């Protein structure tokens, strides 16, 4: 069975009003999409479908944890997912290409269709809920959870070089805003 078919909602036989559905995502779900950014994970998606006379309104709540590659140390790290969003489904008699059927907020279906697949919406919502910079969270003491050996390999300026650059003879350079940026970068790497 195609893993994506598990995310079908057969809405045709439902009466008007609110209906609740639950879906689980796992590594198999994420591997069905051609995106190397997400390595795996697990999330639950609660979907409340409101069937209206001429449309459907869906409310999504997605929570879980996703595995991605850390942007800082390149090792796998797990990030939380917490997403809330809405999708409106409208109906048309016009033939639409796949690209015209969905724009992220509105999905168009033909009047004769009776099943709505929410897998793509769930996947895109998870991807969009991830932070722009994906790094290991800090521990209780505020230290990076990144692999220290890998961070050391990426260190551009050694401690000794940095101390020499910021010594008393270089005080004029320290007052330069560009050197202040370098100092902040160094502090962020510790």
C-alpha cells in the first residue's frame, strides 16, 4: 500500500459539520518525499474538517520531533515541531493541472471527487515550521549540543590568534565595528 494513501480523508459521505481525524507521521512518511533535509522523525497531526455546503475547512495541529542535519556540526539533531494552520478546499468543474490545484492555502477539487489527501499539506507544514537555522539545542548550562570535535575543525581563528588580535596594541582595531562582529562570532562558537 502506498504510504501517502494513509492520509486520505473520504469526505463525500460525511454530513455537514465538524469531523476529527488523526494521522501519525514516521520515517516511512518522510522518505516518501524527495527532500534530503528531513532525515526522519515522528509527529502527530490532528485534523478537524468542517464540511460546509460549498467548501471544506480544515484545521491542522501538528506536534512532534523531526531529525535534520545540524547546520553547525553536520550531525543529526532532533528539533521540535509545533504547527497550527488552516486549509480551505473549494470545488470546481474546471480541469486543473496539478500545479493549479493547490497554492498552500486553498486546494481545488473537482465536484466528482470524494477523497482528499492531506499528506502534502502535512509535510509542507512540518518543513515550514522548522527554524531557518537548524542547530542542536543548548543544554541546561547554555552550552551547544553540537559535536565539539567537529566545531573545532570549523574554527577559523584559534584562541591564541584571537587573543593576539585583541591585545592592548590592537585596541584601535577593537573599536572598529567589524572587529566587534568577529568577537560576537567567536562568542557564538563557544
